[in-house]
C-alpha cells in the first residue's frame, strides 16, 4: 500500500459555478499560516509543488517548511527540490535530448535492466521550431523556398524526432513549420493550471532554451535549464535548486506616445543587470501593470536571461484571463483557471486593496521615463538611447577593441567601398546596415510592435522611400497568427514592398541563421575591412552570433528595424538627420514615418482576432505533407547508423558499471584557454554556420558532406563528433594566449598555435588533464548544454572563473566538470597566473568529505598557491559529481 500523503488534510474541492466541481487541490489557505500571505507569488508556486509532491523521500516536510519560511531561509541559500509540471523541448535541443534518452536505454539494458524504464514521467512538449536559415529573402515565395531547403537538410533529424515521439510515452510533438517554441508555448501550450486525474495545480515548466522564461508573462513559472537537467526532470528526478531571492520590481505610470515594449524591455534589462539578479526571481507588480498588455509582459519576461534572472514573473490577473480568451482557450478552462488561482491565493486582483508582499530587494520604474533605444553593438544590456546613437557609434569606432569599441583609426573611418550590386552602383561605409531582420520570440509575439513595423513600412512607401536592395531584409513571425493579422490589417504588402517578406516560421537571424550575404556585399566588407551592422528585433547580439561579417549588431524594436533599414546606416541622428529623400524631392525624417501609440492600438484592435488563434492551432499537431510522409521504425531501441553525420551515439555511458567512479581532482593540468570577462555559450559552443576551415568542416568533408550541406552547428547537436570539434570554434573567440580573435590556442608543451579542438585532443591523447581560466559571467547567454558537453569531451576537468552564469555552472556540474570561483578581489591577473603553469586541484577522495561551497586549494608547478570556492552549490550536485554526472546517476538509480 502507498503511504498516506503527508498533506492529505488540505485537499479541497473546487466547485463549479453551475454545480459539481472542477476537481481537488492542495489548499495553501487551509495551512492557516500567516507567513504564506506575505510570500511573493512566484514562491507560492514552488510551495504548492513541494506540498503536492511531498513523499518524505524526494520532497520532505522540511523542504515545505523551508519554502514557507522563505523570508528567513532564502538569504541562507538553502537547497530545495522542485518538480516542474512539464518539460519543454525545441528542435535544436530536442535532438540531443532524445539522443541521450536513446543512449540511456542502451546503457540501462547493458546493466541488465528494462530499457522501458527510460520514459518521461512528466508531460514533454517538443516543438520542432526548426530554426530557419534565411537562404532566400526579399522574395514572394521565400517561406516555401526556405522550408524546402530546411526539410531537405534536416530530413534525418526530423525523422529521428518523429521516432522519439513514438518510442517514448508522454511526449507531445508540434511538427516543423508551426512557429517559434516560446510563442507556441504562450499562445497554445501554456496550461496556466493543470487538471490531472482530478487534481488541480499550477502549470510550471523547465525548457531547454533559456527564453523559456517568456511564459512567465502568462503567470506560468518557467525558466531555461540545460538539456542535461531537463532530461533528468523528464525521468522524475526533482530539480535541486537554491531557494531564490525575489526582486520586487514595481511599475507605475504608462509609456509615452511612440515608445515601444522593446524600448521598455531594453531599459528593464539594463536596470536589472546593474542591480544584479543572477540566480534570483524578479516579480513585477504595481499600478503600471494595468498599462501593459500580456504581449508586453511576455516581451519583458522573455529577456530574463539577458538581465540574468532565473525568471521575470508576472502573476495572473485580469489581463491574463483576457489573453487566454483571445487566444482561444475555452470559457470553462478560463473559469477553472480563475477559480483555482483565486481559491489558492495565486491571483492578483488590482481592483482590490493589495496585501503587502515581502521581497528580497526592490526596484521601481515609472514607465513614462522610458525612451526609444537600441542595445549594442555587442551585448544586450549595453542600451543606447536613440538620441545618443550617432555619438555612441562614433565613440565605438574610436574606442579600442572591446564591448563598446572597434579600434578603427581616424584616417580609416570615412572610407567608402563602392561596388556593383546586381548591375547597379552600390556603396558601403563603416556603420552601413547590411542585415535588417524582424525576428525572434522576444518581439514577434507582440502585435503592437509587429503592426507598428507595418505602419512604418506603409508611411515610407507612401512618401516614396525604399530600402536599398543590398540590405538583407527578412521577417520571421513566431507563429502563423502573425501572418493572419498582418494580412488582415493590409500592412503585409507594405512590408513586402520594403523587402520584409516572410522567410519562415522559426528562429532566424537572432540565432545566427542569417544565411549568406550576396557575394559582392561580402567582398566589399572584407576587402575594405568595414565594420558593418545588423539591426534585428532579437535578444542576443554577442560577437560572431548574428553573422560572421557584421561586427556591430544592434537589438531594436521591429518598427526601428524598418527605420534603420530605410536609413541604411546606424551612423544617424534620427532627431536631426533625414532618413532619405521622398518622391516629392523633400527630405523625410524619422518623425514622418513613426506611428503614434493610438494609431497602433487601433490597428491591433481591428486586426488581432480570437478566430485567428483558433484556426492556427486547431490544425497544429496535424503537421504538413513533408512531416506526415516521414516513415520511422517502431522499435523502442534506436538503430544507430555509424555513417550518420547528424545522429551519433555519444560516448558518455560507454563501459558504465553500477559503481560510481567517485570524485576526481585535477593533477598537473595544462591550461587549454585563458579568457577575460563575458565569455558566452556562443563563444564556447556556437549555434551558427560551420566555418569552412574548422575541425568540424574537416570532419564533415572527410565523410563526403559538401560544403553547401554543412548546415549549422545547432542542427548537428545530435552528433557529438561534430559538436566536440565545434567547441570553442567561434571565430570571434578572444583567448589571452593569442593577441587576436580566433578559434585557436597555444599547445603549451610545443608552443604551436592550433585549433582548440586539435590542441585538446593532443593533450587528451597524451593523458594530460586540462583546465580553463576565465573572468566574470563565464557561460552567459543561451542555456546550451553543449557548452558543457563539448569541453567534457575535449578533456576539460575544471573551469576556474570569477563568476558563472547560473545555467552554465549547473551544466558543468551536471557533466562532471568542476566549477571553481576565485575569491572576491582575485583573478588570474592579480594572482600572476600566465596560464603557462600546470595546475593541481586537490579534492578529497570521498564525496562525503566535500561540502557545497567549500574552499579548495589550487597549486601550480612554479610554486603558486591560491584558494578557490568549489561551486557545487547543493548536496545533490555533489552526488552527481560522485557518479560522473547527472545522467549516469539517473541510470544507476533506475537500474536498481
């Protein structure tokens, strides 16, 4: 007999308004604990999950008490378990997750146990949002042309995912061509409240993409985790997390006329980066909430990774309920959601006096103070007010190479590259825009900015302005709904006239899938060494991500993307300089093409209709002709093809036994790479194009893959051989061993300059450990598990950094790599570490002798010695380390 649930006494029925009931729920008010009334709403979701899943084994009553006592326990960095309601996978991360699950089935079988034990125990939503390579742009049939190419390139991957959807239970697959995962999650998949077997509980989700946080705008607690953690969560493992502090962010007032949600999110991002919110939740509240649409909230929530928070949470209120109705959720479902959340003290009713909640720290923003802005040229939190853009650009040209500098000598700054583009004269300068992309989950889910872009295009067309033909323009909506309302409004035709044809439904430019620039444009840039720009409505603009030839990359709202495309340069003061000459021969200024807030609201009101959401999502799981024609085997074990360059069985579980290998120290290791600050997961494991001279390219060519069929690193994440070679392959990698940007390092024993992979393999074949030295924010950016898997396969045993981004530190721990932090005020430079030393990290031989956050001594062969903090943050992470990683731990547990 199953033991009685420890909180059975607070199970309460939720009555339906017309009689009967919706089901039962674990009632927080029934606990009669006054501390609960002061908890942030985001913490109440963690509390409910702990109560519902309490079995006094994986989740104990002591864990529940820690969460109730959050005000006192969170400053102490206590550890709690969390079981999310579901897991969200997308295309690029879905493939390696299913590869790992398939490999785990093989491993558990080799240990004499049932392969079917490897099956998701929580619902898994897999959205194959196939990141679209913009091969064809500025063309009426761009969508079909790009999709045909994508399906041809990705046939093997899609077939593998289709196999996974039949081989594993509890997995809902949304076929390719439907949209971006986060927009589909917001408009369709987000449950807000689950009803499973008559038990009601809040929706919560962990996803294998860092922008999973977009769902926080809908009042669903969600955040990005590494694929490794997500796989463990699927298999029923509770996620071990430090009970987070919560920053209360009070919003008041309303946005000024002409200011967009993108301007707001870039302002919020800068404020929160400055405040310091890594590892924390941010919860928004205040009178300004009434002025923010659900789509505006989702835009702010989406960029949580850019401001460093685990979540940017907007509790459910009347605005949420209106959005649920707009997007086609049934009246009964919305009634259940409202009834449950009100009954369980998780609904905010701004028409009533507010109970004062306690937060760890407080921030406040008057929305009226937000002004139009962009961010760049190399980081999302480097905000530039539009009125300062021309001056800022000039200083970026002047400044030495860095986050805000390109180091262009004065005498080089005014040069002009003249060339011929499709038979007509063309020219480029420093600051010329060569890519203008309306893209990314951050903005394409927001009708006000998408329709705003259409209005800018319309006004420009009417005045006789045209985007130069050599600028690669594109529009990639996050779902089919966007196309419907752009057509309904009559604005798509004006976007088409300016070259912003729809190129596909998925991630494009923001993830590096810009496609090639026309050859004459690319040659003009490289031959004249120009610093040209991409302007995109994305969330990431790290070096080398958007396109190898655009050294300056600015994040901007969709209407600003159109404005900069029309201007053709970022070297412009929109308040003073004309954008172009109209058909009447007069100068046209920014104010002439910029729509006011009322104009946009009118178009949104008349064009965004509930039936658009219903008709789009009714057919979404039916797929398309290509998907439905894919035939896949029905076997429960995957039949690996040794010749495949897309799907390959990884070596993580090779020769695995039931006994954990135990913790490992590091002995006499060489330093593989020495980095400064803000090394992103894009630097470590790029997602974009595979460079023709790289180790990954060599591997593919040796296997008969033509260069035009290389595809991207993101699309080949199911093959560890490609991804190990793609680790540290970003062409903008700045390694302190070299005085230049290159994906290379110095092999210390010989002094040779080699590709990082080649150097790593040389160390590995000689049986020599390696480590990495780094600065602050190591691993910022995407929640990319290959940024931990790749270094592990290259033989990296430890990373010593000033600080880590949350998800990446967790991923390193999950792959058995030791994350270490220098003591405050110390780093490689202050300690006099050149990187040419050999490093020994002395860890106890038994995991029971290691504590989370313990001081560890590091010594070098030339007599230096310094103390670091070992960043295994929880006892559970130490257990994973003992097992050689999280997945071996799960296999051994399930095999028992």
